[in-house]
C-alpha cells in the first residue's frame, strides 16, 4: 500500500498482535504506513504479520517486552534497519496484574503496572525521538483510558497509571514541539477486546457499565484505530498535547 494519508511513513505500534493494537496497525497500514508490530510472544507476532500482509500492509514483526531495555532498543533499530527511519510511535502496551481494592495492591504489582503502562512509554519516546528528528517530524500517540479520568472500581492502580499518561502527553508535547514532533493520546472507553472481556462479558457487570455510557454500547477496536490514524496524519498537524476521548460519551473530566 502506498496511497493514503500516511503514505511513506514508518510506524511502530507496541502490543499490536490483537485487540486495539492490531486494529491500529491495520488502520495505519491501510492508510499507507509501513508498520512494525510487537508482542511478547513470537508466535503471536508471526500470526499477526501474516494477517497484515494478507491485507496488503507492509509489516515487520518483533518480539518485544516493552519493559526490557534490550528488546525495546532492538525493535527500534529493526524499524530503522528495515524501513530507513521512524515517523510514528503508538505506545499501546499495558498490563493489569491486580484486581481489587487499591489498599490491598502488592508493591510488586504496582511496580509492574507503572513500569509497563507509564515508564515504558517514556523510555520508548526517548528512543524514537532522535530518529524522528532525522526525518524532520514525528507523531507520538499514547493509548491511555477513560479510567484515567474516572477510576474504575477494583482497577485503582491501573486507572492511576492511565492518569499519569495524561501528564506525560502534556510534558512531552511541550518539550518536543520545537522538533516538529507532536505528542497526543487516545483514551478509549470500554472496548470489546480480550483484555476487557471480564467487564464486557460478565452478566450484570456489563449491564451496569452500559448505564454509564450515553451511547449505550461498548466501543469497537476500529473506532479507536481511526482516531489514532487521524492523530498521526497531516489532518492533525496543529494538534499536540491533547487526549482524544473515544468513549461513547462517558465522563472525561479530572
């Protein structure tokens, strides 16, 4: 694919072999970008790359745990070696090893959540920015969550980590504006994925959640992907430091 709003661009999308991440990779590829996808499991990477190639997307797959320095650096270098540079970073990786009252969260679970959900986005940004500067511009998108605005019950640490990303967007956008690098985020509401299945597929809980969604339905991964592609495109050339909420009207005020 060479024609599209992202033609000629090279994009890295983390945690992108299923769910929202894979939908983003598909959309960026459909819009013309060459896409580097990643996951912790090689088998998942290979399967997703084949799916993308069947759709006509130019794709490279890397096994990468974003919490591991060497694997992050190898992924960034692979993008440069294979495609000549980096224009887009979509930091999508997130974990949630704890479900319960925040007062009961073990310290190791708290550390894991913040290492992957927040610190890795900071480190990835530091690693890709020099390559974006060489290209003359760049677009970075962090995938946060509606939970960053309104913490979800029993998901306190996860919610707080997503709130931290809202601040990371603002800080990086200010620092990188002079380098012609835009930094934004997308905050999905409750979207139908394997990651959120405990919320969307549990009778009673899903009905209760839907009462908080004015549109009275859960989101689909393609709806998040379209917003991300917009933020990476020239159509958003004067947008930086913003978080776009895609949540069917759910409350999004801190």
